[in-house]
């Protein structure tokens, strides 16, 4: 088969479409013929040599895919050759075939084609696990989403609105904020021009955000804590703004607040399977009914992954960028 390889870490040009051995499904896995994958910021870090796959995972980038099952490995039940699926991966999505643990598979939702489903696994699992399973967002509460127009952000807006929460977002342009508003966002903050701490205080009559989904890390740690409501929950899922920051413990104590930090890729198979099962139970019905949908900015040939990485680095996209296999 062909896959995107990274012979040496570097810029987008480091991504090479090359012939590699076909994967073989191990115990508990199925082999999926990939129709599409999607680009995540973790892929950019892997390309640069900063985020290696966990032991035993595929060396190729790609943390999600969609396609059709072409082989069932030992010990797998409930799936059949020919099933159209999408899946959460520890790597290997930028390829013509990938072996996927059965517990990380999801059926293609009703109303979507198999290609569109590639935009779903990473964002739905990230949002549901952090905003709902860890941070327990409830109806009537306020969720602040940094990067509201990203793949994660557009999914977080829709799921939070679906459960009856109020949603605030930050983004860097009017176009992106307008799109967030179309998805249901209630409070729109241009981080280039406005102080999100003050904007959230004004919009919530001084109470703050009950849950914050943060992709920035260090740069936003202090302002995020100041933005939290009493009993607020900060969920950190990225480090685009650095990895080290000072924390005012007194502020955290006074607010009786909690901070969590998670990633999906290196979790044990059982934990991933539990998240995927929760997503299938709670999120898939919303997608099947059309209340929630994947937001796709554009599609590119998988062999042109370098161009897709440049698009993410420029941050002009809204939603997900897909890579379509030959």
C-alpha cells in the first residue's frame, strides 16, 4: 500500500507519499481500507519530531479515518467485511489501509457518506470525554471554547447547545465568529481585539464560565482560571500557547475550581473503547438526526498532505481538513 511517511522530521515537505508494507490486523483488530483521514494539530507535531506515536502504534500520521472493513482479525465480533466505519487511531490514518482496534470503531452515521465520517472520531471523542465525561457540563451552564471555529470548537458548540448550555467562543476573525454564531454560539469574542476575561464577566453578570475547553495551555492558564465561575472546570487539551506557566493557587481555591488535562492518543485501549462507546451512545443519535454535523473546510488528495499541513499552520480554515485516499 501507499502511506504518508516522515523519513526525517521537518516542515510540510517532510511528508512523503511512499510505498510501505500492508498492515496486518492483530488480535482484536480489523483492517480498514481507508477512504479519508483528517488532519489534526497533533499530526503537525509528529511531523516536526515532537510527538512520537505510542509503542506499537503505526509510525504514519493520522489519528482518525473512515473507510470499509476488508479483513476481520482474531477475536473480533460485531463487525463484518464491507461495513462502512470510522475510527479513532493512535496513528496510521494517512494511508490506504490501517489496522484499527475494534473498540475504537464507529458506524458511519445516517445521512453522511463514508468520506465525511472521517471528520468525526477525534473531535467527538475529544469533546465528549473532556466537556461531558470529565467536566460534566450541565444544561444552563456556560461553556467557553477557545478556537471556536476549529474542528474541536465547531463540534463543542453543537454538542453543548444540544444539551441546553450557553456557549462562548474565541476566534481571530469576524468570518470565524460569524460561523460560530450560525452553529449556535451565544457569546462571540475576537481574541485579537478583546479581553476574553472581561467579555465573559460582562456576558455572565460577573459569574464567569462554568466549563472552559482550552487548546492553548500555558499562555491562557492564568486568564482561564480568572474566567472560571465558582465550582468551574478547566479542561486543557492542547499546548499551542506553551507548556509552562504560573498558577495562582489562591484564585483556584477561592473558586473551588478544578483543572484537568487530557490527551487521547496514549490512553490504554480500554479507556479509548469506553470513550468511543459513550460517543456512540450519546453523540451518534444527534448526528443521525441531523442536529449535529461535521464541519469540513475542504478536501485534498492524501498524497498532498503537505498542503493540508500548511493550511492548518496558517489557521485560515474553519472546521476540519480532510485527506482523501486514491
